[in-house]
């Protein structure tokens, strides 16, 4: 039986997001936006009962929790030994209102009895400053105000305030509504407004999903992955974060705990590609605008990762009051990877901008001005392609010329040539083709290891690295190139563990890696598909779907032996990989209807 570990759902609205467990406990909520102090931090508080918002049913014997179909609303049913039951509906309001998207930094909980006379306790224990319990609160006539450091949040409710404040049990004989958010008087009658919020939020997500362009097979996994990508997009700036959590370890006891509540430019290539593939063009355009806004500041060298507001500090520090996920710390705030040299960043931005020049659906096509903005990035990509860096896996204590970094730099230069040709800039197309050819020739010579009969992780190394599976995807080699086919064999031989794929198997700054990287499995499936091993590819993909948690979500890593999900959650990389692979492997609608 798979130990899912991170059996959590995400609810959100493009400004704020929370994680809910199958018992209806909110265990993570950063307020008022993705990268801020978690008011609910129970997920990384170890054995300390702080930082959560739950509904405890006396004598609970069963629970059921799932997403409302094609939405970001979670419905949880708790049942007691006498057959009494309560239903909890959790969501963050999001819908069109007066021509704009209404998305306040708010969580809404609707709790209703659906059988018997259930007895519940509502417990709300916020924290501030990364783990300090809130002690100052003030009840009003229909609300409780909580002082979370310098900020005040307000719980507005028609549930009994005294019972909530004292965490006392009471019999639930009517529906109650709870809204947690800004310290503002609630605009309107609470029950009617919460019902309207719920209905309009449901309709918003249903309509968003309706406009997706997806394949015939695996629609439910694709839709859920697409919604999770949308929930990771910060509407104000267009940034898409790598994950909503910090410091869920990559493996138990590993010390590999990182803050992923930021936007990696490397992810741009994969995320833009996935969003484009399913027709979520508005989110894609917003993300490209965020990236190009960073690229436009050519007075500073590119960093590999930025905050959702790009000028925010990324300084890394430890949160001493949080013991970590399952007590496994340290819990980090910020990410020192922002200080690293990761040369693939330059190519990633150019690849992310490609749809602006070639996708006819977009209302603002790329033009000469955008091309001129990208050219300096191409110059840096050509210059740095074969220079040492920290690489895609962000090694903190080792630099080398990484094959993937060089390939991404080449891809950026290569795409500039294609863009120039698209714009009829014949001389610039020739210029960039010459640069691309030089990088490609040097990389294919230097990254090929005849002793290993494979493209290896970097120049002058024997290590095998899963990122080389992307070489045909980037256009560096053809899938039927014998060198690539033998590279795939080397990856299978050295990195495959119980159908899971390791990033690499050699020691790094923290010792030998224990867990497999989920997106690497999708890369292997894509590689098998491209070289004609299609039945094997489908079987490996079907197995991958079985490792999603009950809500259809994936984290960053998985333990090959236990099947437990590890790493930050939900992981954008993993969900984008699922979408791209599912769309690649799916039968067409025509095949399904006309050929059976």
C-alpha cells in the first residue's frame, strides 16, 4: 500500500492558498499571499499543536474528502459512531465581479450537519513570525479578531463565538459559516453571502475548465493538474511559484529542506509549454509578462529564482520556532539558490517567450522590440553555455559544465535564430544560427562519454543525470540518434528504482540521494515514447498516476520503496510534467470515436 504522506488538498484563488488534510484540518496558509508568514503552519510544526484550523467531530469513525468536480473547492464529510455526520466545504472566493476577478485573501468554511446530531469542536490556533502562537484575540458581536504580529485577521461567523474562543464542543444542529481574512466588517448577510461566494466560485472554476483544450485520455488527472498550476499563479504579477510550501524534506532526515514559494525562471519553459498545450493562454501570457519584466532590467545579471514580486529579498534564514515536517528540519525562509550561477536561465527565458512569436491565438504578438530585448540574453547564453555553473539541481558545493545548462543555452540561441527568421531578419537569423551551431558542435563532442556510451551529466564526468533525457525535446539531438538511445539505456540501468527515476545517483553536498524526482519519470516516459517504446511508456505513465494522492496531486519527490511523497507540495514541475506526458500519450478524439 502506498504511503502518500502528503495527503493534502490545495484551495486558493490566485492571491492566497491553503492546504487541507482529509480530516478537514487547514494545516498551511500563508497570509496575505503565497510567500508570506504562515498563519497556519502545523504542516512544519513537528509535534506542536499550533498553527491550524480544524473541526473535531466527537467519536469520529470515518471520513471522506474530495474536490468538488472541476473546481478548487474541497468537500469533507466526517461521520461519528452513532451515524451523525457533518459536511465541511472549504474554498477561497474567486469569480468575475464588475469586470474584474474578485479574489480576496480569504478562506471560507461552511459546516453543516447532514445526519444525526453531531457534536463538534472548532479550533482556530493561528501563529505569526513563523511559529509564534497568537495569544491576543478580541471577540466582537459576530467576529473574533486575532493579532498576528503587526497584522490583524478577523474571523466572521454565525457559529457560537464563545465555543470557538474556548474550543468547547457543541451540537451542530444548523449550518454555520466561517470567513477568515482581512480585519474588515463583513459586507452583507453572512449565510447568503457565503452561499453566493460558494456558488460563484464553483461556476468560475467550471467555466475555466470548460475552456481548456485537453486530450481524450486521462482528462481528470490533466484537469486537476491544470487547476493546481492555476492555483500556483500569482495573479497580481503573473509569477508561478514552484510549490506552496517550504522545507518539506526531499527525503527523511536528509537536511534537504528548501523554500519553494518563489518563481524559478527555469520552470518557465516547462510551465509555459504545459499551459500552452492545454490552451490556458491567459495564465501563460501573464507568466511570460512577469518573466520579460525581469529580463528587461539588463543592468543586473539574471538570477535563477525571484520572488513573486521580483524585487523582494530572497535571503535565506532558519525559522527556529518550527521543528519541521514530521519533526524533520530545519525550516528555511528564503532561498540561497538566488545567489547561484545557473546558466540555463538565459535559454529558459527565450524558450518561454517563443509562443509570443509563433502562437496566433495571442492578442499581443512578439515584435522587433521584444526580439531586441531577447538578443542580449542570447549573447549571454552563447557566452556561458560551456562555463561551469550549479546546474539544474542547484548543487551548493560543486560547479561544473553541466550538459543540461549548456543544452538550454544552445536552445535559447537556436530559438533566437528561428524568431529572427520569423521576423524576416535574415542577417540576424544567420548570426544566431552560426552561434548555435558552434555551441551544439562543442557540447555534443564534450558531453558524450564513449566509456559510458552515454551523454553524461557534465563535461569530464562519468555521472549519469536524468536531465539528459531532455536533449531531443530541446532539439539538440534526434530521438533516433544511437547516442541518445544508448543514453536512455544508461539512465534506465543506473537511475531507475522501482519504476521511479532518480535525478542522479552519485553523492552531492548532502550525501547519496534517497528519493526519486517525480518529473524525471515523465521525462523517461517521453523518451521511451519518442524512440518507439510506446506500450512501455503507457504502462509507466499509468503507474505514475497511481502515486498521486487522494486529491490527484503530486509533490516533488517520491520514496522508491515506500511510495511516500516527499518534497515541497504541490509541485509545479511535477504537475506540468504530468500534463505534457498525458497529452503526448493520449489517443486523439478521432482515434477514440472512429477506431475504438
